[in-house]
C-alpha cells in the first residue's frame, strides 16, 4: 500500500483543522498573554472559514472513499462540514466577550473547539464503524473538558461529570452494539455491513439486540427521551459559551452518525428501528415540550426545547424515505441555526457579572432594546414552527415525509404536541414584549457579535424565497448517499 | 404593472410596516403616524383598481400571479382573486385606514410598533384572501396571528396576557390540524398544493369527513362558531380598539372565507353530510349567543357576543347551499365588517373619555355628545338589521335562503331580528338616552373631526351598501353560482349522497 492509494487529499479539511488546532495551541503558549487571545481567536475563525471555503470550492458531486474505505467524501459530508465550520465560527464570535469577561478560558476554548469540530467532521465522513466511533469520541472528549473548564463552579463540574459518565456509558453501549454486528457479519465497513445484514435472518436475536443497543446509544447521544437526563444539566451547568457550542454544530454531527448508522448500515432493519424511533421521537416531543414549561432558567428551557426538536428530527429519519432523510437534514440545519441565534442572544445580553440566563432577565427587553427584542421574537416563533420563519418549513417537510410514509397518526400526535411547545416560546415573547423591565442595566453592545447575530436572525426569516433550493440541496445530497 | 397588483398590495404594506418600525422610538411618533396614514391611504387607493378592473362575468381567478417557490414540494407563489375574495380585500384596505386614524391619539406608547403591526397585518391578511396555493395560504394564515398577538398583548387591557395567549393557542391548534389535512390532500392528489387542484380531487366519503373536520377545527375557531367561541370575548375585551376592529371586521371573516374556499368545494359530500351539524351550531350561535349578549354589562363583550351571533348567520347561509343563502352570507360578512368595526370604535370613543366600558357608567350621553349619539344610533340600528342599512341585506337573504330548505331554520334565524334588536336597542337606550347620569357624563366632549372622519367613512359604507347593494352583489354573483354548481357534483368514487 502506498500513500497515494490512501487519498489523503480527500481528508484535507480535517487535516487542516487538526493542524491549525495544534498551531493555535502552540501560539497560545508562546505569545504574550495580552496578544495571544486575539491572535488565537482570529486564527480559529480564519481556519474555520478557510476550511468551509475550501469545501465549497471543491464540492463533491459523487462519493469517493479514502483510507481503504474508512473514510468517504460525498456531497452529504461536504454540506454537513460546511455547516459545522460556519456555525462553530459564529459561536466563536458570540463567545469571545463572554469568555474574556470571565477569564475561564485562555486559548483552550478555541483549541478544544477546533478539535471537537475535527471530530464532527470525521463523523460526517465516516464510512466505517471505527471511524464513526473515533470521530464521536474526539468530539465528546473535547466537549467534556469544555464544560468542566468552569472549575470553580460546582454546577459546571457536576454537569461535566454527569455528561462524562453517561457519555461513556452510551459509548460503551454503542461499542457493544457494534461488536455484536461485527460478530454476526464480520464486517465493520458500513457498505459491507449493509450488504451483510441483508443476508442475516431478520428475526435473529443477536441482530435485534445489536439494533437495540445502537438505537439506545444514539438516543443517549441525541438526548432523546428516556435517555435525555443529561441534557438539561449540561445545558444549564456549562458556561454559556460552551452551551452555545454544544447546541449548534454537534447536532449536525448527530444527524451524520444517525444517518450513517441506521440508513447507511442497517437500512434493511428499518422496520425494526422505525418502531423504536417512533416511541423515542414522540416521547421526546412530549416530555421536552411539557417540562420546558416549568423552567425558569433560559438555558434549561432551551435544553428541553432541544429534546423536543431532536424528537422532530427523528420523525424525519423514522419515516424511512429519502425525502424523510432530506427533511431531517433540513430540520437539523435550520434548528442548529436557530439554536445558534438563541444562545448568541443570551451571550450578547450577558456581561461581566451578569449571566442573563434567567427568564426574568428578559422582562421588558422591548423597552430596553427593540432590536434585540425583535430578534427574540423571530427566533421563538421560528422554534415554535409558526410561519413565515424557517422553523415552520422544517416542521412542514418532516410532517410531509411522515404523511407520505403513511404515518398520519404520528404526524397528528406530533402536531398536537407542538401546540404545547408553542406555549413556552410564547411565554418568552410575553416576557420580552408585555412585561415591564426589572432592571435598566445598559446592554453592552459587542459590535461584531451583534452584527453576526443580525445576519444569523436574518437568515432564519429572509431565506424564505430561496428555501426551496435549500430543501432541494438537502434532498439531493441524501439521495446521493442512499444510492 | 397591472398584473402585479396583488403582489404590490401584499408586500407594500409589509414594507411600509418595516419602514414605520424603523422610525424608532416615541420621539418620532408623529412621523410614524403620518407615514402609516400615508401608506394606508395609498394602499387603499391602489386596491381600487382591483374592483374597477375586475371582470364580474367570469368565475375564473383574476389578477393571477404564478411563480415557482419551493420546488421539492411543488409549492408555488400563486395568487389571484375571484368574486368571493376581492370584496374582502377591499374591506381590509379600507378598514386599515380607519384603524390607523383610530389609533392616532389613543396610542401614545411605542407608536411606531403599533402602526407597523397593523400595516404588516394588512399585507398578510390580503395574502390570506388572495393565496391560491395551500401552503402559501397557510403561511399567511398563521403569520397573521403574530401581529395580533402583539397588539393585544402590548396595548391591551389588564387581563391582556391571558387573553392573547388563549387567542394564539386556540387558533394555532385549529390551524395545525388543517395543515395535516392539507398535507394529506397533497399526497392524495398528484403532488400539488394548488387549492384549485384540491377542488377537483376525487375523495372517498370517509376521507372527506376527516378532512372536513380538520378544516372545521381551523375555520370554526376563527369564525368563531359555538362551542369554540370562548376566546373571542376575552380577546375583544382586552384588545385595544384598533385590534378589536380588525379582529371583528376582518379576522373573523377569514373563518367564513375558509369554509367557502376550502371546506365546501374540497369536501362537497362531507359538507352535505354534515350540513345538519353546521346548521345546528349556527342556529345555536344565532339564538343562544344573542341571549348571552342580552345580559352583558360590558359593552365590548356585548358587541363580541353580537359578532358571534351574526357570524352564525354567515355559516348558516353557506350550508343551506343555495344562491340566496351564500350571497346573503357574503353580504353579511362585509356588512358585519363595517358595523362591528364601527361599534367597537364607538365603544373606543367612550372608553377614551371615561375609561369604562360598563354600560351603567353611562346614561344620557346624547345631551353632551349629540353628534356621537347620532352615529351610535345609526350603527346600532344597522346591527339590529334595520332595512336601509347593510345589516338588513345579508340577514334578509340568509333567511330567504334557509326558508327554502326548511322553514324552521328560517324561523329560528329570524328570532335574531328580535333578540338582536332587543340587545342593541336596550344598550342604546341605557347609554345614549335617559337622564344624564352624573357630572362626569355631562362634561363629556363631543367627538372631534378625527373621530367624525373614522365613523363617517363607516357610516357612509353602511348606508351605501344598505341602500344599493348591487355593486357588491354583482361582483360575487358568478363566482358563487359556480361554487354552488361545483358543490352539487359529488366527488365520491361511489354513490355517497
């Protein structure tokens, strides 16, 4: 085997991000503290955007494998990677001021963030169970330490511990499922696995067990009910800059792992995982939406909102059609953008001694800053799935896929549960618009954050005329992956 | 230019709203008001060619625009009007002008946001009436809730938050069920979201009944029909005057419009099968809700219940399936738009002066406010269905239409002429006439030029349509005939009527 047949060039984006992360680690050590933060910030933003540009410039039209089939470069992975890079860059912009004020991170935030991004990119391109696992662990380990970085804060340490233990448990369950599959089929590569599974009897007990393990592990990683316990604690306990990071790009990676495993590897068992996912999805939407109503912490509320959104995302996958997978992809992209904007808002509203993460902190925001209030309005209605914001079209495409697959009752239940969800988003708008402010604390405008935030919110609403093209793109890349 | 007219009417108000919003805080309130008034008048003038350029001899859609929008789902940006939707659009543009005038002095806080909300809502409402693609319709239909939610919640009364959240969730639940029905239709058909394609789609009776019920959830809440009307009195009482006017005059009409554009032509057999239910609920609304109105102490609540009762006439007229009934219902929708809007403005005028909506806070206002009293009596008479006012035309036609089907329907419906007269005349007697209640009432100022203008516009319309309804009836005649012919043809695959 020589180096040429390995096709290193296909993994160029990952290689670039990993080496830049190392460079930034070194730069942070050797530059003067005063300058190092700025330099590292711009280096990270630069490398993320350059990587994104690189991928867009060389967007695949068909799938090519590298490293002897461990790694695949297809249109879907390219789209996911572009989204991961851009969203992470946006989060870095939002987080800069927050981190500087608290002095909790030096440059580690960027280093860990970039390594985590690298892990997500590997997950997006994984064509083999081992690559998938490797990417997952790279991403997760970085996230654990990013949460624990607030080491003086008991809540943060607790949530890091919780996430780590439960994450490790989920990983071991995933590994167990994978080893069962390997034992049954002798295959670790996803295409080979898919072919081999087709030959096994579908009522083979070990195969059923393996599927259950894999679905459970995915449920953990996605935070689907009943495996959601870690989500609220992690969202609440982490420094907001880390929560924001966890809330955006990793969701896209979660889409990648779900689709690669369930559709790429186990498509023939669709009838089996479809039933499990229906339960997980509906429970997630229900529990997420109902418990969110009882929260008085904004980050915790958004955590429950994530759980319900992950339920909606699963609805697309479980419909089992190409359009359904495309709808899920579209849903995840839209959701990650909205989540990015929502945490961006919290970060913009917070300052040196003020976290701005309680619901009551939002009271009367309209009187203090009508522009930020309008941003919240757009984001909340979008998350609630009220048109004309993009969130509606995401829900529409998922529900359309469900009805198309003959699962009308699931669609009806999901829709009714979505009305419950609308309530707590409305309550935020009520606080912002209808209540009187509790404090007249001046809002510290960080210009670059607000500029990016404006763009972020504008995308949620102004994408309307082009939304068809985005859905088409999602459908196309999924189609290329499935066939 | 001409064939882009509808798009201009939808998007110019939205753009104007954003512009008004950009004027910022209340230091520039005067600019915001003038800008809003200017735009609303321009938009109204622009909407007149919709009437003059309308061809009343055809039932086909006119002023049509058709562009690709969301290709994977075959969703088009497709708009157009026929004789049913065109008058409603004119009603919207006219009332927005009135509402902007009505909010001129009353609203002193966050003026730009207030005016912007109404302008944006105007555009969205025109979108609802002109959308020919189901998803486009749904987008406008839901988007309309957002400004109204804010209007009630920000500028409303003491219990506004309860009222506005109830309003929003109630309507959202209904609408989402409609969405599922629309998606079902898309999949049952040939993958088209065009409303006109839905009209032609054959469906089994069972499917039709489920779809009819899903539509019913959306439209009955909006109308609102008994027993899902409970959000309306709350919303009306708490909303600022302008919000009440738009809510009563236009938003309720969307429910009626939905029945006639979606339920009846898409599920004709189910409509016939379930006509007993619709007629029954309508008659309950007409009679029972009128009795409820009789005992109200709060004037806004009284008008709210009166609205529900009058909207009962609309749904009754639709589901007797004859030209008199449907045309009467359409007339009733338009006339109710003027009358209920005007009555809410009257209550607003009183409330601005004494900050009470209770009937027993007033007596004998005819002495200090003779001009206002004249207007109020006129609108009350119109509400009671006095011949010569627009209120009479619609009610008369609906009673005529329902008599043809079953004389009992007509008898029950006609009861409202008694009850309606009872509650309106009684309230007029208690508020306008009699001995002046106290010094506060005696010191009331009569309405000023601005208030005369806004009430005058509506009074003119009430009388014009009442005396000479033909200009309105003529444009909808062909469209309604065509609709009724369509509804008579069964869509079932096997015999089902």
